[in-house]
C-alpha cells in the first residue's frame, strides 16, 4: 500500500477516499482515529489515504485533478472583531462585576 494523500483532517481523508472509490480505486484511510486521541487540535498529517501500489499513480492523478478544480483560497474578510474589541471591554467588565456581586450575595 502507498500513501497517495495526506489530509488535514479525517473528514477530508474520507472524502478523498470516497472519491477514489467512485473512480474504481480501492482506498483506505489510515490514522483517522488518532485525531480523536489528540482531540480537535490539528496534529498534522495523521489521516492519510492509501491505495494499492499499482493504483497509486492513477489515484494521485485523480487527486491532482480534483485539487485543481477546487476554488482558490480567498483572502479573509477584514476582521472587524478586533476593531470592535475595545468597545466590548466595558460591557465585559460590567458583566463580570455584576456576576461577582451576585455570587457574593448568594454566598452570604
């Protein structure tokens, strides 16, 4: 077996394996359950798609063609939350103080 694709997460790995299965290439996802042991923190290239050695070149061609059809990443929209953050601090502090006051009254 040869690795033909290293996925960002298990969902992407299973999607690519399913695409290869639709093209008549038997594909297996290895390492996808390891992500659950680590949690949602990306651990890099844990999930990988493998095929038989004789199908590897054809599978890579299919994956390359699929990647070319994907839309190009766009630049992220301007992050307005960073600009709004200074305006949110007073509300946050007021809520924090109110919560502390309520807790103090409840503990009496």
